[in-house]
């Protein structure tokens, strides 16, 4: 069975329940490099602030990051998420979230100024990566931004997903899903420790935060 189907059936809700307390206590104003990157882009002259800036987070969980961004920057926030429990909680917070997976983004073409992938690609089926990239490109406007954070490795690595027997976790340089294409340029790529923004010499703890620009 595809990992996507297992997450839709049960594991996404299990992930939500395991991580709810930690997510609820997180300070997005000072302790989240992904949020900091997005705030920097919102203040950049490359985005047309004369109209509402629309941001989509793929794998948004219960919508805490999006809720913070909406309250503190005034942008319009949207998400997709496989956990129904997380979707229900996000909606109760005023975040517009649809239940789906990264290979099927249920929004119209050229809708978003920023698309976020925050720690979800490492659990996606490898056969879906082309479709995932295509879907993100489809919903991004021209001259828009893609912000990614995930486990990083110079070469692809497959390991067992320790929460459920039979599932896999994958590390790679996820920005390469996009920056091979002439329409995408990588403006920032920072490798740091999984639990902080500091560098580590331990490759098993590497996480990368990447900011890419789509310019057609």
C-alpha cells in the first residue's frame, strides 16, 4: 500500500496526536526559521502588496504557523493536510484548510504568492515526487516564491519510519525537485541542525531551509 494511503487512513491522525502538545507550545515569533523566511519574503518588494498576498502550506498540520502569519502579517493563508483531526482544528482557528496530500493540491492554477513545504516531503512516496513538484508549480503564480524545509542529505537516503513498521523516511536535497528547471532559482539554502538553527557536523541531524523564486 502507498504511504500516502496509510497516512490518509490513520497515520496522519496519529502524527497529529503525538505532536499536538509540542506544536501548541512552539513560539513562531522567534523560534522557527521557516516562519522567519516567509516574513522576510512578505516584506520584500518582489511581492505586490497592493493586493492580498496568498500563502499555501502543504502539510500544514493544525495550522498554527499559518494562524500566526495571518494574525501578524495580514496575509491570506490556506493549507492542505492529510489528517482530518488536524484539518478540523485548523478550520476552527480560521485557517482555510482542505484535506489532501502534496500530489493533489486542491486549489486553482496560479493562486499563490508563496507555497510552503514544511517537513512533509520526507514521508512522501518517491513515485509521487514529479507530480508533487508539478502541483506546486501549477498553483504558484509567476514571480512567486517556494519555501522548503526538510531533512537534508547530499545523496538520497532511505530509512525506516520508526513510528510505524513498513513505512519509510527519505532524506535528500529537496530543492533539486525544482531548481533543475530554468524557471526556478535558489536564493537561499541553509543547512542546520534538526533541533535548532545552528550548524552541526553530524549529517544525521541535517535539515535544510531553502528559498526559491519562480520566474517565468
